[in-house]
C-alpha cells in the first residue's frame, strides 16, 4: 500500500474508512472493489437507508432486465411502473 493509500484509508473492526478529497472524491479500497466486482468506468449508486447510505454496484443492462421480470406484480402493473420511468 502506497503512502497516499495509507493516508486515505483506515481500517476498523467492521469498516474501512476513506477520506473525502478537496474535489469531493473518495477512493474505494482495492479489496472492496474486488469483492463488489468493480472495474474502472463502472457505476455505483448510494442507497439511502434508515442507518444512512449504502454504496451499491450499479446493475448493467442484463441485471436490470432480469430484475424487471422477477416480480409478483401483474404485467399491466409492471408495465405502468416501467413506462413511468421515462
């Protein structure tokens, strides 16, 4: 680990802490990128939860399609929801 990585990352028992740079950037540690399967150019999103925010890997087109067809909703209800996203 280089000197800059040591300054930007701190490990606790259950978390890795990174500092926000002056430009508003945060480095995702290599071990976390590997665990999430993240590669340069991949998108991530921040999901709001009751406890705060969670970083999640953004799905690609196949994963979005697969999730869209796995539902208990009727076809009509699902189509209305999908059309509303335009």
